[in-house]
C-alpha cells in the first residue's frame, strides 16, 4: 500500500459536513414544545475526526464552513480538540448549516435542517487540499456530501485521489432522509459509491433502508457485501455489532450503560475503529484482533450515549479502557 511517510502515516482525514445542532434544553419534547435550545457542534464526519483525536490518534477534518461566527466557532472547536483544520475552507456567501435536533423520551432523535444552501454544500473540487489527502493513511466520509452539487463532485474527486494514493477508504452512510429529495434518490446515491470503500459501517436502520428487509440476519447484511470490501459492519445499538469479512463473520456484544442521548455513538464507534486500524492494518484479516478492536469501539459508542451531545460525550482513551477492562 502506498502510504505517505513521516508522522502522517497515522493520519485519518474525515470529509464532509460540520454544523451546529440546536438541542432542546429538556428532552422528551417536540421541537415546537421546546422551551429553549442549546447549541452543540455536530456533523458526523467532524465527530469522527474529534473521536479519533480524543483517543490519541491524528486526524484532520476536510469540508466547508460559512465565513460567519458559527463557522469560525466550529473551526476553533476542531483546533481545541487537536484536529487539524488545514482542510477547512470558508464560504463568504453561505451560512454554516444548522440542525434542530429533538431527543425523544427514549433518547432517539428527530431532525429539522436549515441548509438552503449551506456552506458545506458549496465545496468545489478546486478547493480540495489534495496533498492533505495524499499524506493520509485513511480517508473517511459519509453520504450527505453526495446530495447536491458542487459538493458531490468534490466528494467523488477526493475519493478518487484517496484511492489512487493507496489510502484505506472508510464509509458511514449516516442516512438523514429529510435532507434527500426522495428516499429512492437517497438509496441510489448512497449505493452509487458502495464498491469504492474498504470499510463500510451501517446501522440496523440503514441496513433495513438499503435492503428493504426488516431483519439484521446475516443473509440480509450480506446483500450489502461486495468483493471489493475488506470489512462490513452493522451496528445494533444496545445489541452490539456484527462484522463480515471475506474470511470470517461474527458478532460482538455491547456494554450495558444507561443511555441519555444516542447522538454521536456511531461516530465514536467509527473513530475508535479507525484509530486502532490505522496503527495495525492486520486487524482487517485477524479475527481475534478485530474482535478486540470492535469491543473497544463498542465501549466508545456506549460511553458516548451516557452524556448529552456528541462532542462533549466522546470518550478519552482512559475512559474507554476503564470500561473495556472493567471486571
């Protein structure tokens, strides 16, 4: 694998959207009923970058923010969390995206987005820092950046450069149906880049959406398997996760915690997986090693559900190890 030298052989570049979530001050209410909102930085690819850094890894976020107070605040949050912001560009003419997120009483979420168009959607291929991508070892992305041009072309170009440079490509579709023109379009576009990735992680909800089958059995998950994949993961919330490679498959149990807010749990899981994989690519071929890494990733996901918000809840390495090693 052609991998950049120097310190960057541990670098994970996470590409896509970063935005502000407005979360009600009380949970279990609809957006209309909420008495007030707290602003919380979010966006799955940014959460993954911060998750990696908090676990001691090296990460960089790549995407576009509005040249406004919120955009500058988000760039500062990346830097404060030891994430490189050299791949961030600013748009003078568009605002940073906003999302109003309500937590139902069961800790699950409902979204309302303000993006018409927001700065993240306006990233162009010419604005990509291609050298940053080429220096990295892992390139991680979602599907929200595929919804509209010019960001879609930027996403495809970034993936192509990462592939040519021999990076490991990691994909978490992170389905947000309200952002797509239709469910059919979402499914088509999400699957349009399926065979480019080395690692794909889907939730049980995304598995059902993409296969049309209400089941998490192996034969359903394997409908999403491609010979080009090194690892397919299905996360099952409190039931842990399932893994599939060309040589083996299995499941790893979750850790029992009292969930308060599931925001960011999947991102913590992905960040943990990538932070371990970047240091030892053999986890993708060695089932014993992979199971240890997935146990660690499950712990990181579980810890993230015990606090409100994504970024404040992402665990440190010490937090994660304490849960993993708990007798």
